[in-house]
């Protein structure tokens, strides 16, 4: 939607383009906005194959080329931030600026339990027990204010995992989360960067945001009483910050 410099929005693991639904019309007042469901999530297909950030990045650049978009600002949330950074690394000349919400982008963020869950057989067994209670508990980790975790949100997340191929795609994504080589390249990125983070983020600790801001030489903005979803829990202030950052492309 919209016209002007292009901005691409990339959701996180287990999410979809709907996470940006309140923000997109605001940005589209003076930008061309494109939001998508990454391969394996939302309403996108769930084929077998490579689900690494680099592979997802290649697909998104191909989509932008098909849409006639040569250069774009990239906005990524959580694991989608790893895809945005992989896009910038692959084509820095096409990336005008980059904004990161609560990034999941470093190898050090992968706990022993997380790595164990990625093991073949273990992950498949755990996914067999995925239900609404599990969805609710995982969502609760993401928010400082539990009132954001509504019954409709829980049902939506659960229904996504019920679609054919969803569990296999989710596991392929988890198993594609290897950031060692990618994270070494973050300091080489020289485009303007904005990092938005919740001070009460229990999924991606605020210290990770500080590290990423240092690696990218970017501006870091922390939001109090906010968890892993600043676009929801700090909607008004984080949206204003993002719009200010993106409007620099209009000058």
C-alpha cells in the first residue's frame, strides 16, 4: 500500500504480517509499504527446503524485484530481524536503512534447551503436544502486560500451527537458526540503523539490543513496561520513532 520510498516489514517466528496491521497505514501515508508472510508462516506455503535467514532473504529480494522495487528500507521483528539483516548483508547497496524490533539475531541467544529442541526426533515429539495452553504460555513470555494475550490471539496462533506442513516448517526454521557467520558481518553494515526494544523483554534481553546497536552503529530506543512486542505494547511511541527514522529518506 502507499507510494514513495519502499519499506518492507518482516514478522518474527510463529507470527505473520498481521503483527504490523496497525502500523502499516501510518507508514503508507508517505511510503510504499510491503508486508509479507515469510515462507512457512501465515498464509504462505510450507514446502520442504532451506528456512535459514539467508534463504528467506533471497526469497524476499526476489519478491521485491518482481514488484519492481530496487531499493528498500527493511523493518524486522525478532527472528524476522535476522532475515532483514541477512538481506542487508546480501545486498547492502539495495538497503536504504534498517529498523530492528527486539531482534533474535545472535548465536548466544540460543540456549541449551533451544538447541536440544532442534534435535531430530526431539522437536517432532514436542510439536505433537502443541495446543492452546502451550500457545498461551509462549505468548505470555512475550508481553509485559498479560492483557495483550487475548483468547483470539491464542486461537489464531494455534490455528496457524494446525495448517498442513506448519510444524515441519517451524522445525526447519528453528534448525536454520545458525547465526555465527552472519553476526560477524553486522559491523560491516553502514546504512542507518534503528533498534527498538522493550525493557522487560524476556525473550530477547535488553543487553542484546545494546550489543546490536553497537554492532550496527545505530540508534537504540528502549521502552519501559514493554516486552518482546514494542509495536503492540509501546505502539504509539515506537510507531512515532519508526516514522521519524523512515522520513529521513524523504529529505
